[in-house]
C-alpha cells in the first residue's frame, strides 16, 4: 500500500476528509479515539488505493 500526495494542499484536503470521516466514526462508537493518527493514516491509504 502506497499513498502519495502531489502537494501540501492535496495532503491537507486528505487530512480534512479523514477528520470528517473520523468524526462520524467517533459519533458511532460514542467515545473518543486515542489512536486517531493510526485511523487517519489507514483511511488515507485506503482512500488512495480504493480499499473500503
């Protein structure tokens, strides 16, 4: 799995999408996620590689 971003703006946009998705994830679980960096990273890789 490899994720690449062509610019800082593209990376920032991916981080914002991950933030939005993670917010929904936390709402569903009803608790904060201390491992959010791992969640963001996996979300961003999945997004780029077409994995669910």
